[in-house]
C-alpha cells in the first residue's frame, strides 16, 4: 500500500516539511525542516538567519524560492543530503512522530505535491518523490537506532 501525505492537517501531515516540529542543527534551533532546507540555499550569507527567523514555513519557502537571493552554486549537488540531514534530525528529536514513521512499516511513502515533480509525485504521479524516498531512508535509520 502507498501512503500519501501533503497537507500538515491531513493524516501523516507530520511527514511534511511544513509540520511544526523544530530541531537543533548546526548549533541553532530551526522551527521546521522547511526553514532549515530553504536557509541552506544561502549558506554563508545573512539570508540564513533571516529565513530561520520567519514565522511560518510558507514564508521560509517563499524566501528560499525567491531568485533575487543568489542560490549557492553547488545547490543541485548538495540539496538531497541537506534534506536528509534535516528530516533525520526532525524525527530523532520528536518521539511521537518517530513512532508514526516507524508505524508505517515498509509501506511506500509519497509526497502528494501536485506542483512538485522533484520532492513530490506531481499532479500525474510521475514525479521523483525524493522527499518520500528520504523519509523511507530515515525510517530505516531510525529502525536501526531503536
Ligand atoms: N506544502 C508544499 N507546497 C509546495 O508548493 C511544495 N512545493 C511542497 N513541497 C516541498 O517544497 C520543498 C522544496 O521546495 P523547493 O525545492 O525549494 O522548490 C520541500 O519541502 C518539498 O517537500 N510542499
């Protein structure tokens, strides 16, 4: 069976990077994994702290996607690893969502994001579902740790 997630208000909403599950990484507290992921696009600049401090993950995403801020040149090669680090730390930090993730067993996890063909499955299901894949990798790591 495939388990789909997207909205933070629906079942498995805690799998979304927009879920309000903060964590400490790189010596500071991040309100969501979306904040961390978007901020890393601008590592070494003041935009990192600006994004960390915005209230909502939607605002963090809008800032991160705004190409008036110059994207770090190696972004395409580092973005998957950055997402993996953030998602792992999020689920290591919060017992209740770690149990939800482990409770999905070996089911396939898919981010049902209609406009995102990289992190999600896209409108027609043909997307790469990288976030779902990373969640399944993280689930395996957590299983080994438990
Ligand atoms: N809730 C939500 N809304 C969107 O519009 C989305 N694209 C996603 N997917 C998430 O977007 C993040 C990556 O975005 P960019 O690579 O900066 O475009 C990542 O958290 C996806 O899971 N979610």
